[in-house]
C-alpha cells in the first residue's frame, strides 16, 4: 500500500515538472501558394507606357487621330519652342545669310564674340537645341525681342492655335505652352516651308567660325535619337525642362502618307522612345 502511494506521488511530481518547462516557439512557414499570391498582387496592375503626359499620331491624309492620349491637355513644351522661333525668323524676311554678333545670357556651343549667319544659327538651334543661338536670333529680329514675341504669337493665332503661347525664344521658361493637338496644326503649317525642310531633320552639322587669328570648328549633333533609328522622319524637334518633361515633335512619312507624331511630358528619354516606337 505504501509503495502504491509513493508511486502515485512521484507521478504527480514529474507531471508538474514537465508542465513547468517552457514551450518551444515554432515559426510559421508561409505556403508556396501564399507567396505566389503576394507576387501576383504586387504586379496585378499592368505596366503602361502612357501613364503620364500626352501623345498623338495624326494622319494628315485622312484627317484623323490614329492614336492619342490627353491630346488637348495644355503642357509646357520646352525646346519645341525653338521651332516656333525658326518659322518666326524665316517669316520675318530678314536676310538669313546676314552674320549676327554672338552675345547673350543663355548657354550654347556657338562661340561668343564671333559672327554667325542666321542660317547657321537656325541649324544649331533646331538640330542641336542651342539656347544661345535662339537668344541671338530673337534679339536680332526686325523690331527687337518684343516684336519677335508679337510676331510669333500672331502667327499662332492666325493658324488657329488658341492654347499655344510663346514667351521666349529658347523654351527655357515654363510659360511656353501648347497641346499635342495644336502641335499637329503647327506642324502642318510649316511642313512645306523649304528652309524648314532643309534643316528640320539634319543629323549632323559642322560650323567653322573665325575669331581673331583662330578658327573655331564646332560639331553639332541632333538631339533626337529617333533620327538615328528611323529613316522616314522629315521634321524633328526635341525638348526638355523640369516642368515640361521629355518631349518630341516629328513629321513622319510612311509610304505616300504623312503623319504628325507628338509626345509630351515623359519622365525620361527611354519612356519617350518607347512611346515613339509604339506609334511608329
């Protein structure tokens, strides 16, 4: 009887010791299906080239937009402004081969203190987006800079651009604005101009400028990488400022048809090029 009581007592003691031991923590392992679900949720929204800015592809023959996004949104156009400067200078009937003294506040590759013709300044401005060339052209406009602005904006109103405003010659100021739709109208108004046709899609341009006993040799390259990918671009102008983003305006020929391709407000050159590729 005593042995039975002792065995029962020991059993209770060992049971208490076992309950007193801390339990080991077990890690919760997520199942493969749960991980897969998380990845799916993170990528369930498809990537879109067209999440920002605006773009158009316009068929001039059929007078219709083949593709468009935010085409009537008023946006800053950066150096696309320089094409407005170009047509304003050409329409002024000023001598395009008159040499102008190079001086101003803007940066550029055109050498200061030299004399360069309007035609060469037009090439440097349109092709290489030279800001100093744009400044010199506007300051030497017949009637001066203010007359340049008046003439540029009068031209815009005459061709029906009601949301387009030009406030400087280079496009550095955010007040230079337009819409993708109105840039289609603008391209149509300049596409048959012989000077624009000559300089609108130049890839390279070499300028030799004498200064004292030296001669400066400057190589200009087009700022539009698409010109080196496609051989059917007739007119081209890129633009970039922080307020405008990456922009491009092009006149493109496909077969016997001519199209306007405009892309505005993209975050980088790669995104802009992706949209151009889609539209092309």
